[in-house]
């Protein structure tokens, strides 16, 4: 496609790992470990448990995948996908506890926590609401001001992270359509989901390279992504993620965590 | 009583704090904060939640009470008091996760975690079973080899901690009767519970001072305690704890965490 | 006050019971059992556990207090007081499961479940949202069309219950101020909370007797209550509830569950 | 094999269904619904949630599969497979609550609960300990004396059920080796697991037909099974279960719940 044009440029691929609980598993973690450069590891509230967390951290360290925390709302039954009327103080405590646990497990395993990306409803609430965004950013900052915060570009979460001096890594999606205001088109609307491997790769290359994206309305806007989110919770999605990685590498990108690059 | 005789000697008083959950409270934490020099803070499995943990840590730091982790079995309904058939690996992960969360919250609050004391059934299992003891000690060591481990004297947990080079702080009880083998007399047997303030103080002074204790059989054995466990979960117990502290101070003891003394 | 004027008229007093969990307790259940004619028993999601539920049912049957279910959102940490983005189908299943469990425990104890009153955020959502109200009413109806549904007067929940042919029992508050639209004045606004025993009794008598209530704006509106909610979660509230019962009895009311009266 | 020899005789095939939680699934429920005549449905403690329970009940009623409760210990993280030090009273309450919830959901869906089979560690504890067995049987009896209790032959659970006059249905395993005392050979010992389809069918036919089984020691003992347990939690196990059903039908057996036969 555009092989070699981006030689030496770096893009991060992040994916959710360790989303099982007890006897249950979710997603093909083995496949994802071969694709992503950054892992968002569930921390026990919406998914994950102490055993899965430790094992996933160990696997990431072995495979040189950057370890990140993926804290969620305390709603295992709803997988952290339902908004709840939580206060900023409650939110800060949720992120402190979960990220703190993973940070300590990672250190105890000989590694170092690299980033934090809120999960599900918490991610969406933090993107939109300044008070929730500030609570998330504050928890991250208090744990370690050197942690990176993954956030949607132009979101309240990005702003809150920058306000505290955190290194914010803006995230893009290869398989979702964007609107002209830079937000994702809601699922179910025309163009909201991108199925084809070629089209997804094209969008990833645009986000990572030129810093632009086509919108579902037909235009093009400036939008840069430093990390691309990939999914592994369905068989075809893990395959798509692997294909995306190959395509980005063929185009000259180096797939690496921002942690390995510096700010 | 024996006022002044132990001038300058140090004894630690430890108590369980933050044992509520959500809307529920357990114990008079405010009263206990005025009595203990070391707090064992519940970490979310048998009791405690992110909010209570953070607030209790903040209170301890304000009052200069040493912050310790009190990890338990994942059995909130049974308050961590029921033995469960957990493996050593599961045990290690439970302690890693819970202690790790509290360690991170304490650091984020400007403090430093001082010690770990397993709770309830986990404490009893670790006292008796070498494999569970080793799992607990290993988790503590991996999190921070500078953490102190609270353990019954002559227990498997003491041994496991010493084997790893941890600073083990042996614990005694002022309000429980001892048997000639150094173990606590089971509740319900004659002399198992000590009600009187005077008798409790006498036992505390013996454990902390001469390093001896009278047994329920009528003899006396060598048994040194570096920390005395006090309770605050009933109105009279918090009162008893306060009286014990006054008595120890009157006898010349300085009440302080071993953290403030060095090994 | 108006002693004897309401001779033979019946009013129900309902209160929340069994709101502990595991080792924790909430409220003075013993005091409440002497006051209420209908108990709303927590069913395990926001509070309550199988042991507390069985014991509370047994106590109610012994004291001739009508047994009701108090199902809540699956949020023990938030005590069911935080709204969550749950679907009507999820809501229906939550009420089916929790009320079903209590219904079966009550039958196994030789009694019969009398009513259902949603708890906390679920109560408020069901009062306001037709879809959630219909889901709650449908679950109640499917379990037993003879169950009574406690609901705020003029609410979506009342409407949904009546639509299915359920016996709806409208609920009033003695200790909360009403607005002219019949809704409770939000806590924190002037007149929202009624502290005095006399004033609370006056409001209860008006709601139960004439079917009117003074509003915080200064007027009076028609509002009939068939059951008055009393609280027992603080020492003074249990005392207030007892005083309210004495006042209603002195005014000639018989305190009894609607179950004992028929529709 | 022995086609037609057992013409008209009936054998039940039971399997665990609804063992997911929230977003997680376990086992191929669709495949199992085509094989079993009795479903053991998880009730929310070790697995299952209100939504999965309701949907699984509906599927069973549609497919004419008998609905049974599969109550477990309150240990979702351990999938109810770890023994816990629970009291008989606690055990009775656990079974009351869980089975009560499923009983009510089944009735609300237009069906009728047929049987109860304890899950995992609870099954093993009830098989061995008279006090736990009596607690389980008492809970079942109190809910509905017409419920059947599934139990290992010659176990304490069988005895406790018979003592209360319950209809006890004894269970056999086609894919596990038996010892000469009638108990299952512990996993990991020679002959403990039976892999071949032919051998499993042979054992099922012996258990269901002649009421005998070969032992791992090489002898044969009397052991009758009225229900055979099949598994669906791995791809090959669902296939094996289907093959077992075909074999039993070819040998003349009618596959049906004991509920459809009477005692």
C-alpha cells in the first residue's frame, strides 16, 4: 500500500487483556499478545481477578508488551459498561484502588506500569464530564506522575490529564467511523462500523501518519492518534488486529509503546 | 502497678481498622486511632472498600499511626473468618492484590506502608500451614522486602517470614489465655478469654516486658510479644484497649510502631 | 390531638428491615418490629443475605408483621442508591430473582409474601420512568398477581401496577415536605425535612385521614396515603417512628397491613 | 450393541446449564439442551445471574427439558469448587435462597421446578457429611416436599433425603471410574477417567440397565443410576454427551426426566 513511507515512525497498538474472571475467559489473549504493544489489563472491578492479573502481567513482561491498567466501574454483572451515578471522589478512589493493585503486582513481577486507560462506561464518562475526567487524572497522577493516560483526542479526559502535566496518549480507532466533530459515530448509524481490512488499515495509516481521518459525512478532518485500539474478543477481531499490524509494519511503521519512545 | 520499671522500652499496639463496607461500619475507628500505634486496614476482600481504605489511611497518617495491610480471604459474606480450600498460589495472589492496592493508596497519600497482618481464617491458616505461610511471606517480600510481617510467635508464618529475611514482628494478646505450647486456648475452654482490665494489663506487661505468659494450665512459659493486638469492635473493647494503653504507659512503656524503632 | 376521630380507620406503617450484610448490621430491627405493620425486607442485591432474610422473615411472622420484598439494584457498595443504566428487561429480572427468593423463603417459613416495594434508586427510577415501572410491575405480577405493589401516589409505578390489575398501595411520608405537584421536595431545599414529632404526626394524620397534605409552598393539596414510611436507621428515627405510631393510635387509627384489610 | 433390549425403560440424562455470568459464557448450552432431559441451572452464587437463569428456564420449558436448581457455595471466583467452612444453618439458607429464586422464576415462566442437585464442593460436602446433607435436604423439603433430590448412591445426601421422605434420584457417571466401595475413583488415579465413547456407553448401559458397574480394581458391583450426568463445558464433552444419548436410545432406553415417570 504505502510501504516504507513512514519508515521509523512509531505507532502504538493497544488492546484489552485479562478480561476473564475466575473460571471464565473472554477474548483470545494469546493472539492479542502477538499483536499489541500496549495491554490494558482489567483490574478486578468489571473483569479480571488477582490470578488473571498476575498471569497477564507476567505474559506481557515476557513478550515485551507494555503493561497498562484498565480500571472500570464496580459492576461485574454489567462488565463495567453501564453508567452509574458515581461521584468524582468515588471515581478517584476506584481508579486509585484498581490501578494501585496492578501497579504493585507489576512491580512485584519485576516490571513497571506504563499507562492507564479507563474501561467502558468510565471511559465514556471521563471523556465527556470534566469532574469525572479530573478525578481519573488525579488518581493517576497521585499514583505516579510518570504514568501515561490514554484518552480520546479533544476529550475532557485529555484536557484533565494535560492540566496535571501527565503524558496523555491520544487514541484512535481503525474500525469505527468518525464524525466531523472528531467523535465516533454512534453504533447503528451509517458508517459507524468499518468491517473491511483494507479500509481499517487505510484509516489507521491516516490517523497514525498524516493525522487525518475521513468522516462519515464524507469530509476529512485533522485527528492524530498515537495509539490505535484493537479488539480480540471475537475470533475475527483478533484476526483483523493481526492483519492491521502487518499492514502498518509494511507501511514502515514501528509498532511500539509510547513508553519506549519518550514524550 | 509497675510504673516506670520499663522506662524507655517500646511496645506496639495494633488494631483492625476500616472494617466497614459501603454504607456499613464496624468498630469505633475514631476511638481506636487514639489507642493503637499500628493499624491493620482491611483491603476489600473480607471488608473495606476503596473509599474506606483511602480515608482510613489519611486518618492514620494524620494521627501518626503506622499503616498496615490486613488482607483476607475473598469471603465478604463470612467476613473472612471461614477457612476455604485455597491453593498457595491463590493465597499469594490474594495478598499481592490486596496489599498492593493499599500500598499504592498509602504512597499516593504521602505515606508508606509499614506492615502486613493476614486477617481471620487466612491468619490462622498461615500460622499452621507451611505452604500457606510461605505464600503470604512471598507476596509480602515481592511487594517490598522492607515490609514487616506480623505473625504469632513460633508459628509457620513467623518461620516463613524469617526464611525470606523479612522483619517479623511477633504478636501477643492481652485478653486471651495461652496454653503451655504457646498457642491460644480455643474460645469456650476455661480461661480462654480474659475479661478484667487488670488481668489483661498484667498479661500485656508480662508479654512485653519479661517475655513470659501464664498459661491456662497454671504454669508460666517464655513468650515475647513485640506487638499487642487490641480490639475495637464492641463498645467495651475500645474502652478496654484505651485502659490497656494507659496502663502500659504508666508502667514506663513507650507505645510505638516497630517501624519507628528499627529492627 | 384528634384522638378517636378516626376510630376504626386503618393505616399501614412500613419500614425497611434486614438491611445488614454478613457481619454488618444497619438499623434497629428489634425496635422497628414493634412499630411497623409491614416490613420491606432487603433481598441480597443492595443489602441482606440469605441468613438475615430468613431470620427477618421468621421475626416478622412471629410478630405478625406483613412480609414484603425490597428489591434493589445490584450495587452493594452503593447500597442501591446510585442510579445505573439498566434496561427494562434487566430490571424485570432483578425483581423476579430477588422477590422470588424472598417469596420462597417466606413460604418455606410458613408465611406468605404480602407486598413489594422497590428500594432506593430503583424506587425513584420506577416512579419516573414508564419503562422501568412496567418492568417492576410485570415481575411482581408474574410472581403472584395477588402481591401488593407499594408506590408513590400519581407515579409511573402506580400507573404501571394498576394497568396490570395489581393492588397498588400508595405511600406517604410523615417526615418529608411535599411540593404542590405531589412530589417530595428535594433534600436540602426549605421544608424538605420535617424534624418535629408533632409536625410529623400532623402530616401523617392528614395523609391518612383527610387525604391531604400541606405543601412547602404553603398551600394544601389532595394526597392520600394508605401506608406511611417510617425509618429506623438512626437512633432518633426509631424513636420518632414509635412516637408516630402512638400518635396515630391515639387518634383512633388501627395500624395494620393492607393485606389484613383487603382491597 | 444391546439395541432394543431395554425397550420402554427410562433413564434420565442431566447436565449443568446456565453457568455463565454477566458477559461470560461457559459450556455449549444449545448443544446440551438437545441432549439432556434434566437441566441443573446455576442460581447465582457460583455462576448464573438473573438474566441467564430466566433465559435458561425459558429454553428448558420450550424444549421440554425438566428444570432443576443447581445451588452452590457463595464463591464465584472459585466457581463453587472450593470447600468452605460453612455451618449447616448457613448451608440450609444458601440452598433456600438460591433454589427459592429459581423456583419462583420457573413458576413465573409457566413451569414447575422438578429437582435440586447441589453443585461442586457443596455436592461433595453433602455426600460425605450428615449435617450438611441434612441441611440441604431440609431446605429442599421446606421449599416443596415434591421436589426431587439428585444425590450419589449410598451417600449421606441420599440418606438425608430419604429420611425426610423426599424422592431421591441416584446419579451415575458414564465417564468416571468407580471404586469397589461405590465411590468415584479420584481424578488422577488409574481408570478414574473414561475417554472412549464405547466404554462410556457400556458403563451407562450397565448403570441404567442391570444396575451394576465395573470397578477400577477389576470387579463388578451393584450400583443403580436413575440419572446419568453428562458434561458440556468442552467441545468434545458435548459431542460425547450426544453420542451417549444416541447409544442409550439405540439400546431401547427412553430418555426422560424422572418427573415424567413418577416415583
